[in-house]
């Protein structure tokens, strides 16, 4: 998982508008300013939502072996699913200092295409 920061006061967080990637823990603790234990619970819940959404998505679209889930967090700390993508970009994962997630995604795609 990763977090996206918009450029300036822009509420749109895509790379074409200057958004940058940060780790999800960095986003929750250093930008949204959640207390550490709440940030961990929020991260775990986001992962749970992702897995559950992926299961539902997989039943409806069995041909799709990968999906990207865009979540948002509101001022009250509630998570919202914005969209699911059948061909998610990995560009933001490459921006992270820790490239392990990016490498895992690339390796999964290579294995699937063999």
C-alpha cells in the first residue's frame, strides 16, 4: 500500500498533476497526523478492505488477475473506496524509497504472463 500526496492545495492526487507517493504509514502519521496506534489500525483496516474488495471484484470479473483500489480518508478517519482499477499503474510504487512493493508487482506480472 502507498499514500499519495497532492501538489499544493490540489485535491486531485494523480501523478500528472504533481502528486507524490509516500508510504502509507508516513501518510497517516506525518501528514494526516494520526497517533501511531490509530495509524496502524487504519492501515490494517485499509488492507482488510482491499482484500475484501478484491474478492468481490474477482467473482464479478474472474478474467482480471490484478486490481488497484483507490481509498480515501475523510476528516473523521473513515475510509472510502473511490474506485477499483483493472489495470493499475505501478508508477507511484516506483517513487517510494522502498522498492520492494514495486518489485513484487513487477515479478507477479512477469510470472502471470509466462
